[in-house]
C-alpha cells in the first residue's frame, strides 16, 4: 500500500508545501545558510572575482548557499565584464578554493588555465589536514596542483580574494539595505563600483606624488 501511494504521488504531484518548509516573508529570494560562527543566517551568497590589488572584475549574488555551482557562472560573468570593459589580452590564471571544486565545472572550463584546490586549503598549503585525497573525477586537477608551478601559482589565491572581501566588509559592513534579488544585485554592484573607484583614485594619487 505504501509503495502504491508513493507511486500515485509521483504520477500526480500536488503543490503542497512540506510541514518542515520555511520561507522568509520579507525577502523570499534570500536563502538560509550556515553562519561562519555557528547558527544560521538569512541572506545571499555574494561572489567576487578579484585581480591584483583586490580590483573587482565581477561581483554577483549566487542563488545557492554552496559555492560549488558558482564557479562556471562567475568565470563567464568575468569574461563578459573583461570584454565589455575593453581590457587588453586574456586572463592568464584562474584560482579558486576547495569550495568550488566540481568535476562538472572542471569539464566545462577545461580550456582555461584553472587551479582549484580539491583537498583542503591546509593540505594545499603544505600543512597536516584530514582531507588529502581528491574526490573521483578531480585527479587531473590534483596533479596540476601537485606540480611545483601549480603550487607556486595557487599560493597567490588567498592574497588576491580574501583581502577583497575584508575590504568590502570593512567599508560597507555585512548587511544589505534592500530586499529582493534585483535590488540586491543593484546594491552590490554599486558597492563594487565604489570599491573599484576608490582603488583607481588612490592609485592615481600615488602616481602623481
């Protein structure tokens, strides 16, 4: 009887919410995510791509609390911005931490010079760590990171993007003022533009002095 009931529900699904379902009435577009210091946060997964000196090449609100599905769209958005800005040449190296590791993403971006940690940041930096083996489908990326050139190149990652987040948080805080995906997207892009303008103004003043 139970199997027959499950089969009937599969054949004629009804849009009935689960008793455990939760929704944020003030901002249905936001998501519930684990906080870095414990507990949960209702908000958005903000993604950035940084060049040298934390100049932002892209800033986006990702629709998933996990970073794993963000790698491909962020690369595509960065390439679009790079071309739209008329910047010369191509991006020489892409770096991402282990949260972005995905065999599907590696396959989709196989033509790019990409280095993504597939174990853990501690292990990649040469320290003892629990996760030292690459998951299935990620051995090729692990081999790139094991090579001396790969190790040297990957060490640049934390100095590029982590200060970028820190500078944004220090200047603008961790709370957004607007609700809804479109308004949040506009707000974070405005903050990213202010961040970049501040970088350019400081760079110009140093060159004049």
